């Protein structure tokens, strides 16, 4: 007999302290109803990374993406403002902007030629002169709440229940923590994307396990991190994992991951920022289906000149190597979550405080829909 969604969600107790807590139930990773509810709550009502500011430097630059199952277009207007829109024509719903990114003087739907300004206003409607009671001003592209933090454009699909939380409030103390890092001095270099046969939360759990898996899966990375001095600090909607960097046996990893400390930031629900000296990469975790996830890595460096290219490429390859190690274990976990032998697991007090925070935030979001 299938359990109700409410029963499945209530199997997790968010009030338990870390030393008594378990993970969310296995069914949260495998039940399609939970996945649909996450799209309607977690991914519709939170702020989400949608584009890099460097992709939108001049009027007409645009980026398309999908968030919470919704097609989204981010555009820099003629007035130099960056805006977000639902990328669905108001005539018959076709995508207006069909490329992942580009530049256009206006937004024109390829289906019937309806044309919108860079500010989303409906300007052209071919063969529509005889239509009665049609208000062009009310048929522009529907806007999406959009804001910028550091180098990134964020959007929020739905402002539920009059919740007026701004991006700055959502990010919280990260605003202050990032000021000394001078992130603007780091320049985008390359993007890589990976498809994983697992639920999106499996990847987030793996990221938030406080380095628990690093000595076992990432031998190269482990050689440069001071595992016993690895720390975990939770904010309201973020977690910072940090480790001193030490000299290790793996020279390739050591040359690519250097400095005083490694800083690993996670922002609820699915955005990670990894900082080393002169190097940063971000990870965006995109749910595709209940057991398919895309993870997008963007790599940044202080120096992106041709003379630094070989070093930067080597650093990207180190990131690729680490990601492939995570890919295998995440897919193994997903298979295990479907086993009758597994229901939930206990959490390490020393290592998994970030995962505990993630699960409690997730529970709170899902409960809003019940």
C-alpha cells in the first residue's frame, strides 16, 4: 500500500538534535511525488543561480535555463538592467529564446513571430489586427524576480504567501563573509557539466558530509587537506566547510589546490562555491528527474591569460578527476536507497552537521505544501 505524501514527510523528525538525528528517509530520494513537491516548493520558492553576470555584459545579451521545471530567460535590457522572464510566448507558449546564450536586439518567438522588447514588452503580433478585446500591454513576457549577488544572477520563480525575502536576506551572512575574498578579481575560465544517475539530494549530501568521504574516495585531495582540523559552520541557509591546506604527496593536486585554507560553501538548496588561493569553482545541482541529476561546474581563476592556460587547464582536470570519483559513489548510493535493506542512516556529530541543516530546511519547505 502506498503511503500518503504527508506520512512520508512526517517520517522525518526535524526537531531531533544532531546527536540523535537520522537522515531523511530513503523514499525521499526515490518517490516521484516527493520530487514533484520539491519542484513546487524548494525550487519554486527559493532564490536560485541562473546566470553569470559576465554572460550579460551588454544590451541584448541573454541566457536561458530551466528552474523548477520552468523555462527562464535572463536578459540585459536596453536600459542596462538585468531582468528575468518566463521563456514562454504569450501566444502559444513556445520558447521565445531558443539558444542557451547569445545576443539579440529583441526577443522574437520562432513559432508565429511574436516579438518582445528586451524589457519584455510585446511589440509585434503578425496578422492580429482583427482580434477583439486584446490588450497588448497585458501580454508581455511574464517577469521573474531577479537579483545579483557577487558575480551571479539569481532568480525566484514564486513569491509564495507574500514572502518578501530579498536575495540579500536569503544569502544572509554570506554577504559579509565574501567581502574579503574579492571574488570580482576571479575570472570565468571554463564550464563542465556532468549527468549522474542519482537524486539531486544524494549529490548535496555527499558535498555536505564534512569531508567524511575524502580520505576514502579522494586520495589526491586528501593529501592536501588537514582532515583532523576540518571544520563545519552552519548559517541560516548555508554551510561553510573549511580545512587548512598542507603539503601533500600528490604534486598535481597540490599545485592546483594551494593557499592557506580550502573553503567550501553551500547555499541552500543546490549551489556550492569552492575557494582556494587564486582559484574558485561553483557547482550548480540541477534536478532532472527523481533519479537523474545534472551538475554544472564553472571554473574561475585570477589569471586567465594565455600564459596561465596550461596551469588552469591542469586545475580543471583535477576538478574533473574529483568529480568522476564522486559520480561513481553517488550512483552507488542511489542504487542502495532503493534497497529494502535501507530506510535511513544516522549522522556523524563530528562531520555531518551541514547535512543535518540541509534535511531540516528541506523538511520545512515540503511541509508548507501539505
